[in-house]
C-alpha cells in the first residue's frame, strides 16, 4: 500500500496568511482610507484651530472698533481732539492758528524775509 501525502497542510497555511493579510488590509482601509481618514481629520483639526485664532483676532478688532465708534459718538473731548488734529478747527476767538509753510522760492537756507 502506498502512502498518501497530505497536501492540505501547506495550502491551509497560505490561505490563513492571505486571510490575515485581507483582514489587516480591510482594517487599515477602515482607519485610514476614504475621504476622512486619520490624516485628513488631523489636518482638519489643525485648520480649525488656525481659523479659530483668526476669528478671535478679528473679533478683538471688531470689539475695539465698536468701542471707538461709541466713544466717537458720545465723548466730546475725543470729538474736539479729532476736529483739531484732522480738520484744523479752532475754539472760538481765543485761539489763533499758525501755519508754517516751507519756502518754495529756492532762496537757500537763509532767514525768510531777509535779503
């Protein structure tokens, strides 16, 4: 009688190895694959943090401008300062405005009016 060889032992190991590789590939795709993989989610988290910082900064600017607008509408001292600095306005007859202009005649650096 001839002995029979068991050929299923080697084939069964290859099948198990292929099945394990398939399971690992499916697990990797479940974690990393698709549109929202782990790397994409981390990048979105970083982008969200950057945008939140920009929003906070813009909100501080808006709040500051809102307070300035409120002061500009209600604070007479600020209104007077802006009127004087920006528009050259004076207070009644008590003040005189002196404007000093550069000499455009090209007479050199001598005193103005002296010849």
